[in-house]
């Protein structure tokens, strides 16, 4: 309870340095323990002794108030007022008691007080020496704490870096997930675009094929028309040949007519007989008329054939031009559509290739990240396996009582991870078992700073501090352990031993009784309580005898010195 109250006030000293706060806390604690002892003295009717203790406690609190004004001023002033009131009450009580005392009683009281004063002076000198040693040790601890603080700062930075890397890893994983989703969406879009492009290309190709088929039909029709035109041209040629033949015959007929006309003229000129001449003229006229009619008919036939030929030629020219234009137009349309389809298909293929390349880059980057993460994870696993092996080997060596092997394996752990809690704690515990108190204290202090909740570390740290007679540090450590585990008797028992060494019998008795209350079968607590009661300024021999007997029943070894003391008293 004592140290718990002292430590509970530590949060108000934020404006002081750590060293000043520690010194103020120690001074305040010594004053509080004096109050405890004074209260016990009042219960035992030792008013003068209680008065002196309250006066000393008052002086202590006043010194704390003056030297460390920023350290819990409300608590300190409360204790100053409390002690002032107690001093006033006890002075009045002592004056009343002194008036009632006889001279021999006063003389005995004065002698007893002088003896107590001498004892207190001796204790004070010892405490001053202890305080000096504590201050020196505190300086060393502060130096070590400075190094430890630097290490803790590095550790905090490493932890912060780890958190940052973890956050970055999470962000990267999130980005990778987004990229994977985008990749999947892009792949789906690519497939859809490719399918659409293929469908469009197929549609355009089908259309082009239909147009090509139509063009082939037109070409076939054109070939038929061309054949018909050729036939018509052949007919025209034949007609032209017939016309030429008729024209030849016409020329021949014209020659015959001319010949006949010449003969008729000759006959007229010869002035033949009238009858012969008339018959010849008539014959010639008839023949001339017949020939003229035939010639007119032939000319009409030639003109008709020429007109038909011209009509056929015009029709052939018109048919060829229209059909050729239609075929050319259809061919151009089909070619344009086919080119457009080819362009769209090329664009789709280009887009697909671009997206495939982008997807490949993303996949390659992701694979690189995965490989890097695998390398890191593999190194972490290898490191964890190695750490686990060292720890397992250390545990096996410790169980086999091979301390050197255990320390070697644990040292390897600290080489890999300087602030490994488990390895640091076990090194300290093994060093304590080996009796290397200084090294054990150093490692256990480090282990405590790494994990203040490790009860076993706190207990062994307090124990090695007791072994080195660092009573203030031991008491502070053990009371912190009692705060961590209020039901563990070991903390109370060792705290009682520390208080007895610091000449605080009331506090020592309270702690040892609490230890016995928590563990009634603890012979060590009973034994230490017997020693305490037997060595008081006013020994309580009967109680000491009872506790000693109880300790023996609980398994404690007999003590020759105590047994001699009980026989003599």
C-alpha cells in the first residue's frame, strides 16, 4: 500500500526532470513510512517516539515542498497539514503525560529516548550512506536509462517504420487489387470489343461477299449482254455485207440501165422502123422501170438496215454504259465497305494488342511485387525459425542445467533482435540463478523496461537488488510487483525484508503479515516476522517465539541464534 500510494502520485511531476521526480518520490516515501511508524507508535502508546516520527515526517515533507515545488503540491501540502496537526496533538498529549509522570519515569523515558535517538543517528548515518550509494547508482541508472532511451527511441522508430511499411504494403495490396479488377474489366472489355469487332467484320465481310456475288452476277449478265451485243454486231456486219452486196447489184443494175438507155438512144439515133423502135423503146422503158423499182426497193432496204444498225449500235452503247456504271458503282461500294471493315478490324487488333501489352506489364509488375514479398516473407520465416531454434535450444539447455549453453543461445537471439523480451528476461533470470547479481540486475532492468507486466522479472529484479543491499530500489521494484499481482505473497515477503533493512519496522511488519495472510503456509514470511519482532528496540519476544514455532512447523530450518535468544529471554 505504501509504495502503491507513492507511485500513484507520479503522474503530477511532468514539469520536473526524471531525476528530480525520482528523488522527490523517494523523499516523500520516506516521510510517508515515518507516518506509518508514528501511527503504529501511537497505537502502542509510545507518544514521544510518535511525536519525533511525525516531526521528522513533517520536516521531510517541508523539504520536498521547498526543493521540488512542482512535484504533487496538493498531496505534499496535505501531508504537511496532516503532520502539523499530529505534532500539535501529540505535543499536548506528551505534556499532559509528562505532568503525570514521576521523576524516575521521566528519567527512564529520557534515557530510552536518548537510546532511540542514538539508534536513529546510527540509522540516519547508514541511511545517508545508503542514500549516497543510491544517488551514485541512480546516476549510473540514468546513464543506462539514457542509453536505453536511445535504444527505445530506435526501437520506436523501427516500430514506426514497420507500421509505415505495413500501411504501404496494405496500400500496395489495395492498389494491386484495384489493378487486378481493372485488368479483369479491361480483359472483359477487350474480349467484348474483339467479339464486337469480329462480329462487325463478319457482317461487313458477309455484306462484301454478297456485294461481290451480286457483282459476279452483274458480270455474268454483262457477259450475256456482251454476247448478245456481239451477236447483234454480227448481224449488223451481215446486214452491212448484204447491203454492200445489194449496193453492188444496184451499181450493176444501174450499169445495165445506163447500157439500156444508151442502146435506146442508139436505136433512136438509127431511126429504125417505127415498130421495131417502138417495141425496143417500150421494152427498154419497161426494163428501166422495173430496174428503177428494184433499185428504189434496194435503197429502201439499205436505208432500213442502216437505221436498224444505228439503233442497235446506240442500244448496245447505252446498255454497256449503264451496266458498266452499275457494276463499277457496286464494285466501288463493296471495295469501300471491305476497306472500312479491314480498317476497323486492324484498329480492333491494334487496341487488343495494346491492351494485352498493358495487361502483360501489369502482370509482370505484380509478379515482381509478389516475388519481392515472397523474398521478404521467406527471410522473415527463416529468421523466425532461427529465433525459435535458439529459444528452444536455450530452454532445453536450461532444463538440463547447462546455463552456459542456454546463455549462448539466448545471446544469439539478442544478436538478431537486441530488444527480444523473452531472451532478455531469461538471461536475467539465469544470471540471477548463477549469483551474478550485477549482470542479472542489468538484464532484468532491461527486461522490465521492455515488459513492465512480467511479474517473474519484477520479483527476481527486486530479489537481486536485495542481495546487493540496494534497499530503496528493491522496495520500489517489489511494491510495483505487488501492484501487478496483489495476491502474490513473495512480493510482500521481500518488501518486508527491505523495510526491515531500511529500519522501518512498522512497514516491515505490515508487509510480512500481509505475506502470511496471502500464503499462510509460507514459512519464510513467518521466520522473517519472528526475526523482526525479536530485534525491535522493544522486542516482542512472545510474539516472535510464536512466529518462529509456526515457521518451523511450515518447514523453515531452525536458527541457532534465535533459539539462543528465546532461551535467554
